[in-house]
């Protein structure tokens, strides 16, 4: 009988890898029939039930609007003079409830928890169950659903009117504050129009032409995608001249804000502590913005965004997330300290989407330790919370869609014919 030699898997590492592959395949097959878990030291590996399930998609394959509040009739006595919209980017229910517990224990105690009116917001994009910040900002700013990555522009090329443009048309002042890059998706959705969120130079041009009173955010000069936009980098190099020509006082340092006259364009460097935050603490910039806009005869619409909640969600960083929620909550507390005695300002706190799918899964009172888990390092399609304070807040209760937010704000501010498309 003839014999033949064959290669032997003599290296221990190859044997280990092959064994793991076999075990993984067998466990995957087993998980189709029953759940399982395998303790491995301090880690427990668990199976999940089947991950893909069918749902009824829209027949057209695209949503244009999903508002449930078009027919709302606003009581004249409940109209606010000013509206402040606070967005925690990525700040889902799990983020808030977890941070509240880690900061204050099971009884909570965040300022936003004191809201007299709460709601839930569905966030799906025009073409996907899981949105991104661009599509969500577009929905909130225009009342129209848009595909992911689109900045206040619709698939057929039509350009919707943003709530900032509509507010300015009736004489209201507008301003935005973000700890992210100024040209990032959320602020861009309220102040610019672009087919893609990465078109930073186009977004900045629109912002400079917008005549928004306050444009405050990060310069994003070293942001990965912005580094690849040569036109944007060239504009940053000439921003003092470009801003001045557009009628703005350009500020690069938070200490210079109070001395800035007229319309302000602030482009701050990164904080340098990791994450994606820029500039001074959010409370300081918010106080400046309210002081500037609130001292005018006209009413105002102010957008405030914290990016920390999204950045820390993407990195599954519990400590950073908790600090981010605490920073945002402190800013909200300062806003309410200014707004509540006046009784003419609506404050709405919500999120554009959830990031991370965070939750507490265990927490024994005897040791004061909470076990937390993330579902993903990306966005989820979960509903997000909404907290409303002041005149008009009652219209934001229940389950609403993100397209309802801009529509309700427009109704409360006496803005006619919104949503609308530019001619």
C-alpha cells in the first residue's frame, strides 16, 4: 500500500486558531436553535437570537415627511417669544438614564428630569430605519425627511426652507452654539444646504451667507474628513477676511467672546482631552449666547448642541459620556435659570438619534456598582427622549417624529407656510 506524506499543523497557534474557528461555527449553528452562554474568565460570551427581521418599508422606498402634528392649532396665550432647542447628539434614553444613575444614584437628579412635559421622538431617516445626524438635523430643521448624509436637501434636488431661514424672514434673531465642528452635520442642517455632509467648504459658504447672528463651534481644522477637503482648509486659512467680508467678528479664543461686536463667528480649537469637543465649557458659551440674543427687541431662536454625548457613545466611553451629560445638564440649568422667571421662552431638550444602545443591566445597592453594556459603537434606531419647559411645551408631549419639532416651533413662533420648499 502506498503511503503519502501530508503537512502537519505543528504550530500551537495554528491549532488554537483552528479550534476557535470550529467552536465558533458550532456555537453559531447552535444559536439558531437555542440561546447559550459560555463563561470565559471574567467574561461571559452569550448568543443572541436571530438578528435580522422583516418590517414593512414604505412603498416608494423613501419617506418625505412623517409629521404627526401638521394639524395642531396653537392657543394664542401659550405662544413663546423665544425658543431654545438643545440637542445632545447621540443622547438616547439609555445614555441619560445611565448617566443620571451613575451621577446621582437610582433616584436621579439631573435638571432635565424636572421637565413638566416629556415625550419620545422617532428618528428614522428618509431612507433608513437608523438615521445619521445629517438626516435627523434636516428633519428637525425643515419638517422633511431626508436620506442619510443629506444637509437640508431632498432626493429630487429640491431645497426646503430651514426653521432658521423662516425665523429670520419674520424678523427673529438666530444663533447656534455647538461643541462640535461648526460645519458638522447638526449645525449645518439648520444653516446650510448640501448634498453630502462632508461638503464642508459648501457648508461654510452657506453659513457665512446665512446672516445668523451667532455661529459658534469648532474650527475642525484637524478633523480627518475636513483635512481631505482642500477648499475647506483654504477657507480656514482666510477665515478672518472671509468672516469680516460677510459681516462677522471672527473669534478664535473663548476669552475673546465678550469683547466681540455685532455678529460673531467663533471657531474654537479642540479641547485636547480626547473626544470631539471644542472650545470653552458649554455653559459659558450658552450664557454668552443668551446674553447677546436675549437683550434685543426681537425674539430669538437658538440652537445648542453637545457633541460629547455622540463621541463618547461611539467610543463606548462611560466616564466621558457621564461628563458630557453633566456638562449639557449644567448648560440646561443655566438656560432655565434665565428663562423661567421671564415666562416667554420655550426650552426643548432632545437628541438627533441614539448612539451606542447603552443600558444598565445590573446594580446591587449593597456594593454600589452598576454593570453597564453597550449594544454597538454606532447609531441605533431607538426613540430618543424629549424634555420641554415653558410656554408651548405641552405640544411636545407623547410620541412625535423628529419632523414635528421644526413644525411645532414654527407654529408657536407664528411662522406661516412651514414646511416649505424654496422656489
